[in-house]
């Protein structure tokens, strides 16, 4: 599989994973729905502020990673692209570990199953690209 295809696929999947968080920044009803799962029916003002900060920081960080993936497509050397695939797989692996652990332990803080699956799939694609990816 071509590494540039892997980068594009992972960027799209990651954006889909991030979409609910970004929607919560602009839609108060969507934000209330997400917060209901974590903080209950009546979250405190501190919880609202915490969630806003969390959504902004995580959202911009993940968007930055998506742009790194897109920018990495300008390289032509297969060795460099494979190395980048490996390095990105480490980052994506550490991003999906908390969701996976929360889902397995059923602690109530887990992301929805499709989000967990998309994270593991992205990690697997990047790891595959680091071993067998082509230009």
C-alpha cells in the first residue's frame, strides 16, 4: 500500500474522530450532550471551563498532527516515509491507548466504540506503512 494513501486515510479518519469535539466548540447543544456523558445532568461552572479548555487544546493539537501528516506527503524517499510512518504510529498509538483502556475496563469515560476502532485502525495502518509501505 502506498504511504501517501495511508497518510491521507489516517488524516481523514482522525478528522472524523475529532469532529464531535470540534462541533462541541461551536454548538452548545452538542457540547451539553457530550458533557452529560462525563459530568452528569448539571455540570459546575468549573467543569464547563475545563471542558472548553480541554476541547480547544486537544482539538488544536490533533489538527496540528493532521497537518503534519499532510505535509509529510511531500517527501519522496521511501526510507523517510517509512520512518515517518513509524514515528506517527507511536503518536497515534499513545493517543488510542487511553480510549482502549477505558473501553476495556468499562470505567464510563471511554470514547464510543467506533472512535476506539478508528484509532486502532489508524495505528495499524501507520505501523503497516512503516514495514511494508511503498511510494
